[in-house]
C-alpha cells in the first residue's frame, strides 16, 4: 500500500510540474532555491525548478541532513514532514513540495 501511494505521489508530481503554455522548465539551482523568499521573490521560481530537481536528484532515501543541505531549511516542519513553499497567488501559498521522513530518511514526497 505504501509503495502504491509513493507511485501516486510521483505521478502527481510529474503531472503537476509539467510545463504548460509558455511556462519554461528551469534547471534546478540549489542556491536559487535556498535564496527564495516568501512572497517577495519571483513568484514561481521554485515551482519551475521542481522538474529539474526531480531529474537531477533521487530524493527517496536521502537523509534529512542531505535534503537540508540541498534545499535549505523548510518553510514548515512538523513530526517527520518538511514543507517547501513553491509559489504564491497573491499573499497565499499556492503550492508546496512536501517531504515525508521515516527513520531519518525520505520515504515519500508530493506536490500539493
């Protein structure tokens, strides 16, 4: 069941992050990702980097320390879950990369 949910998360992430209608696919840049500030930074810069992140890095199995080194501190964290905001619509968060940990390693992730 967990494996099925993980596959669904990955498929959802791929569908949600596929560039459409003029939105360009950007390469993942760890420094640009970490420099992103809410909500004053380029509104969708993180969202556009997600396909590059998934193409360049296998998140599943990474330790928390490795993820934080790659992505910086999350915008929100609670009980084994880190949330990185991806974009804003006005003053509200309109997308997040949610990373779930079990035993200190990434066990799953999703775009919400």
